[in-house]
C-alpha cells in the first residue's frame, strides 16, 4: 500500500491552540510567536486549515483507515479525518477550529462514531467535549450575526426618522419652497400644451415675492427691475390661456425674467420669508375669490330677474299694435273648445311673450293631433296686449288658445288669498322692499334672491287655484314658461294617478332634493307632520286631477300652510316648499324621461338624456333667453323661434 502523509506537500496543518491559550487576535496583523518570527494573520491560517481537508480526504480515499489515526497518536488528526469523511459525504467545507456545533452534529450521525474512536488525547477531548467551549463559540456566532444586523436596523431606523420628520415639516409648511427657483427646473422641461403660459404665471408670482423682499431690504435697483419685468410679462400674457395666443416676444421675456429671478434668488432667497409671502398671497387670493363669487351670485340673480331689451321691445311694440286693433279683431277662434273636458288642456302662466311662444310652438309641432290641444294662457296687465297680439299674428295651427289677465280675477283678493294679504303687511313690505340698500354688490347678494319679483307675482301662486280658474275641466297639464316640449304629451292624460292629485317627476337622489332641503325641520309644525327624507318633486310639468283636487280641498290645505308661514319660519321663499306640503302623500311619481331638469344651472347633463326627454326644463338662473344662458343648451330653445319674423328682427333679437 502506498504511503501518503496528510502533512506532506505544500500545506501543513497548524497546531490547534488550547482553549486557555486561544485569544481574539487582530485579523489584519501578523502575530508574534515564541522563539522569534511571526505567524500569518488569523484569516489566512483559517484558509490553510480549510485547504488541508482535500489532502486528508485524498489520503483516506487511498486506503488509510482509522488505525492510521491511532498510530499517529494524535486525536486532533483523527478528528480531522472524521471531518474529512463527512465532507466527502455532504460536500461541505468545514473549519475544524470554529465550527464545533457542526462537529458535534456530525458526531451524532450514523456512520461516524467519533466518541467510540480512539480519541484519548487531551486536545481531542477539549476540542469536542468541553461545554464551555461550545457555549463560547455559540456566543461568538451570535455576536457576529448581531453585528451584521445592527447596522441594517440602524439604517432603517434612521430612514424612518427622516421620513417622519419630513412629514411633520410638510404639515407645518404646506407651501414650502423646496429648492431655489429657476426657469430651467425639470418640471418646466415638459412638452405639455400651454406650458409657457403656466411658466410665465409662475414667474410673475415669484417676481411679486422678490419685489417685496427687495424693497424691505433696501435693494431698490433690484426692486425697480423686478417691477419693470413684471409689467412686461403682464402685457405679454394679457388674457392668453394658451401658448398659441402669446406674442412672439414672450419667449425672450421669459428668458430675461428667469435671469432676473436667478439674480434675485442669489441676493434675497429666504425660505421662511418666501413661505410667508406665499401664504399671504394665498389668503388674499382666497378672499378675492369669495368676494367675486358673491358678486357673481348677485349679478346672476340680477340678470335672472330682468328682461332683455329685445324682449322688452317686442312686448312694447306688440302692445301698441294690439290696442290699435278694433275689438272685433281681438278675439281668438274656437272659443267653444275652452271648456270641453274631452280635449287636452294646458295651463301656462307667463309674462314673457317669447318664452310663452316657444312653449306653445314646441308643443304643437310635436303633437300628433294638434286640433285637440287647448292652451290657457294667463299673464299680467302689462303684458296682456302683447301676449294677445303675438298669438293673433302667430296662431298655433289647428290648436285653440286663449289669453287672460290675472287682474281680471276679482275673486283673487287679499281677503281670500293669504299671499296677497301678507304682501299688504308692513313686515312683508320691509322684508321685500326695505329702504337700506347694500353699498356693495357682494353685500346685497344674500337679499336680492328674496326680492325677486316672481316670488311676489300672483302668476307664480296662481297654480294653487286651478279649479277656481278652470271650474269645468277634469284634468289639466301645468307647464312653466322656461320649458321646451320635445314629444307628444297626450300620453300623460292616460297615466293613472291612483287617486293622487299631482303627477310629477321626483328629483331626489341619494341625499339631495329631499324635504329637509326646502323646509325648516327645527319647527315642530314641520317636524311633527313630515318626513325629512321624503322625496321632492319638480314643478314645470305637472298633471293635475282637478276632480280629486276639489275632493281633497287642496287649495284649503295650501291656505292653511301659507297662513302659518306669515313670519317665514317654515320656509323662506318660492312656491315649491308650500307645494311639497300641500301635495304631501298626494303626488304620483312620473317616469323621469317625461321631464328632464337642470338646463338652467347644470352643465353636465347627458346629451342622450336630453334627446330622450319629453320636456326639458331650464330651471335655474341661466334662462335660454338671457345672455348668461349655457351655449350648448340654447339651440334646443332657439329652434322654435322664427328670427326672420318682422317684430323679432325689428327688436334685434338674435340667436
């Protein structure tokens, strides 16, 4: 058998120090030994010990068995041979000095019985059997792992602290200027449309801030330069909202302003001061927005209650021509149809000639049998002649029409009607016509709404007296003058109201247009009699069963609630709140496609919803005959007006 020494060759096995002599040594420095000279660093010695394992394994594979280890009388060598055998089996690289845990685990494996081998040497027992050595090595391993984990944990904790500090700073300073202002900032390097307009606005804001700081620090030259550039930017920007609207000189002025802002930044930049100025500008802008909203409300209400010059002109000219007619020519044909209950009757109360003409024209043009339709118009004394003259000149085809004056209803007086009685009281006159006028537009916006003439006009309250106005009719369809009819409406007469008086489209959603929106539920008269979540409905297109009306004394119920609201404690204004009270649990819901609302205030109504509607309603301030009307909804109304008509063209009424 060939002999092979595991210690022969290039690598030698270093002696294993006893536990008493083992100490922690520096890995990166040589260690002196007795007798002179020095040892290699510890980490190199470990690598040598690892490299000896293949040699041992090679010897074992050439036939050296356990007896060879006994002949050497070296327990340490025997231990290494055992480790080599296990390495051959498992493929592991083992450090016999610092892996006692693995040695002990291997010693328990089936084919490696180290405890039954000839380990009689003191060093071998110390290597494998001393409990304190095992404990010490475990502690070293734990320390090594802990040292590796601690820096990671510290980094994570530091990152969390930085993030929390950043969050707190962002809460304390909502509009902090993070970094220095520059026109070459990355967020300005975009290809989005109108980026130059936005950049110029940003520059103007920063120029205002730096001009204030420059003046406060006596840098007057810089202050004057900033004001000059600011005026130039304002002139260039003007009313532009897109880059295409800017003049050619805008790019150069953006560059010059950017250079000046960079100069101001170098001399004046102070994060705290800039933040304070931005906050002040934000608060000022917020106050201006609130003031402008009030002014806008005032002006929109003012526009809503006025009549455009063209319509006023039309009314005056028609009135003059009407009273020039002989009495014989002032009469409408087919007067016998006015009380025929078998026909389709409409009630329309209006003081707007053009609006009334659109309602009548749109109804007739979409009717299947126009000759069966009868229109009952009621207006005031001022517009009575104009309304008559218009429909005498423009009769509604084969339909029947009749115009009345509300002042001719002698039974409608203050002794019978609570509204007229209340209007005669000093308190109501003070409320509606108080002498102290607001000094500013915004101050008067809250009161103007309540002084709208429509809330005082009996034309608005006449809807509660339909059986008195038309005593011989069974059913009547009530229409407002700000609607447009798009389909034949005769199907409404076929709807079974199930014993109810009013047929109307409900307007409540998940949480809006319910009773609590219109009525004061803090008043016990309201809270004890009505459900705050009851669904509201709309005036504008309502089918009224006049027979049931009389049976249930609807007008008497209306008088009761109107008398209780003399001091305006139940509701503030209008006819819808008393209508909700009067027709409570007496209203039959119609299909929503019959009546689509919101064209006078809601810009987001679906086109398909409008096209499929039987009636569209311009409820709100933006009436279609006003200049403030929404452009996209106006064509539905204007297509029923003949703008080539002599009177229309003469009064310069245009689309």
